[in-house]
C-alpha cells in the first residue's frame, strides 16, 4: 500500500472514517492506483474544495478555574509536610497537587485507623464531655461554701452565716472570672 488507509487518514485529519468515505465518494481525495490515500495531495485538495465556513474547529479544552481556596489548601498541605510550596501567584503544578492529594489521603487513612482503634473520638462527643465536666466542677464550687462555712466559722470564732456569705461572694466572683475564659477547641 503506497498511501494511507481510510482509518489512518481519518486519524491524520481528525475526522471520522464516514467523513473520509464521503470525501472519497465526492472525489475530494487524491488516491493512489492501489486505492490508498495520498495524504499530502488530499490535504491540499481538501483545503481548496472545502468551504471554510463549514469546517469544524477542534474544540478548545475547557479548563475550569481552580478556586483560590483549593490552591491555598494544596500549599498548606505541602507546607505541613515540609515539601516545596509554589510562590504566591506562581501556580501549582499538577505534580504538587497530586502530591498534596496523596498526603491528604494518607492523613485521612491515619485518622480513620486511629478512630477504629478508639484513639480518637468525635468532636461533638468531646465537647459534650468537657461541658459536662465543667458544669460538675462549677456545681461543686457553688455548693462548697455551704459545707465549709460552719467549720471555718468555728475555727475563726465568727458567725457561720456571715462566713458563708463571704465565701459565696468570693467563690462566685472567681467562677465569673473562669466563665470569661473560652477554650479554643478547634
């Protein structure tokens, strides 16, 4: 075979085999005596005989813009692992994004494994537990002046009711100070 087959020429010009067969039937292709297609001559003839307004331009690949948050997340992940991070505005390479993805998958697997082993608990459960413990601690302090006031008053030789009022005042002031402290549980 001297030239290209219909399939080869279709791949060469980016058309379907059916379109090449139609062009062959319409004699817009140059053929060798054995029936194969002369690619160079056929390209020239097709360029002369094809109406430019009816040609399809290959579609440009539509690349979706990547949100800045995603790029920042890739940079954060790479930075956490001590890997090279692209300069701001320098763009993240596919390899860097793929590396960050693999690192994140490994971290996720490690967290799942720790959860299965019982080393991790859910955030809501931990917050509930901390809240319950803090409430129990506060209630214990609120009730302490009533229990301790009589003993302290006897040791100091003062009226138990006065001692209880003074202790309650100072304990509540201290608890108010502690209530202003907000733990950061992120």
